[in-house]
DNA sequence: CTGAATCCTGACCGATACTG
DNA sequence: CAGTATCGGTCAGGATTCAG
């Protein structure tokens, strides 16, 4: 199905509010990183905490609820002591990986050019 | 070149901080919308303000500086009275459109499923 | 181990008024 | 027209502590 850039920002009357909300949700500070990390395989809370560098425990807990609610991540609680909770991507979550990689690939590929552009811009501004 | 999801969140030692910063920059509240809007063609500040629904003049000004600094958007000032300023995508900015559309396409395609998942999740929580 | 609750700081961002 | 400047409210999000 053909997409136009306009799809990204349709106004509210066109139902665009919902559409806009989804990239908003996915592109927030941590969600994409968490989903990408879970692409390595199912893992428990602490592993995730170690792998997603820089996130606080609080934000990991809070952020995880979004993709869980959206059906991207599946949460399994084991009735053990101490408790064990594992997170894994659902098929829906896995389907997000290719477009996410496309964006990451773009960023990596053009990183040097963007850096150069910033330097030049800042130099012009003094 | 082969990409892994890990590319998204490489740690600082691996140079990942810069990589992470770029999607952060692109996925902020307005940048993606502005770039997508400019994909329709060069336009002036006021036109952009009208098309990007809901943005304040202040935020449009502030947000525009980021893609401009990154070399995604080119700004042309005409020495006229009243002043005229036009914004357009650079080739680098245009190259962002396909991966951005990939993500938007994913969001649109799976929107119903995500909505259903949210409803179910919220019902379970009461 | 997992995660909820509380506190607190700074950043985001809208409204408004002003300028070249 | 295209910004800049200032004020102020809201809220993201870190640090810490408590709980099951």
C-alpha cells in the first residue's frame, strides 16, 4: 500500500491523531531501545536493566508498560521466590524491528554527515 | 550492510551515544512531522505553521533549528520587507523520508491491533 | 528480584508580548 | 512576516526508599 509523508501528520479530523500517537509512543526516549534489546531474545527484568544502558529502574518499569499494553511485549510472571519475570517480544513486536532498523541504519549511515553539519552550523553561529 | 537491533543501543564505549542521539533527535515531538511536511515541497514559515497542526509558533521556531543544524533542512532568507523565509529539505533530509515512511506505514498497518491490545490490557487492569 | 511510592529538579512547552 | 524574550505551569524522569 502506497504511503505518503502526509500520513505522518494527518490532522485530527482525518483520524490522524491516533496515527500520530503511535510513532510518538514508539519513539519515546526508551521504548525503541527496549524493543530492540528484546529482539535478542526473552530476558528478565534485571538483564534488561543491565543491557539498556543508562535507564533507571523506575523508567524501565514505567516504560515497559507501554509496549506491553500495546501488545509488542509479553510479560511472564513465574510464581517463585524470589520472583522471576521475563519479557519477550510478541510477533507484533518483532514486526516492528525491520522498520526500526531501517531508521537506525539511516542514522548510522549518515551520522558523520550530520556531525559535520552540526559543526559547520555551530561555527557559523560562533 | 547488515544491521542488528543491537546497533540501536550500543553503549557509549562503542560510539553508540552518538548513534542513539540521532533517532532521539529525529523522533522528538515535532521534527518528524516537520520533515514530512517539508517533503511536500519548499514552503515558508507561516505555511509550515498552518500545516503542522497544533504546534505553537515558538516551538516551530525552536524545533526547526534542530534539523537545520543537522543538515536536513535548508533555510533561505530573502532580503525583502516584509521578510520572507523559506524552508526546504536537503538531499539528506529527503533520504530520511523512506525509513520514516516505513515506520509510519507500520504504525498505520498495525493501528487496529494495537488499539485492541490496549483495550484488552485496560480491561484486565479494570 | 521485581516493582511501587515518594520526593524533587530541570526541561519542555504554551501563552503572551515585543522587535526588525 | 518571522522571529525573540520572558513568565509560568506541567511533567518527565532520576534518586531513594519501601514492599511482596
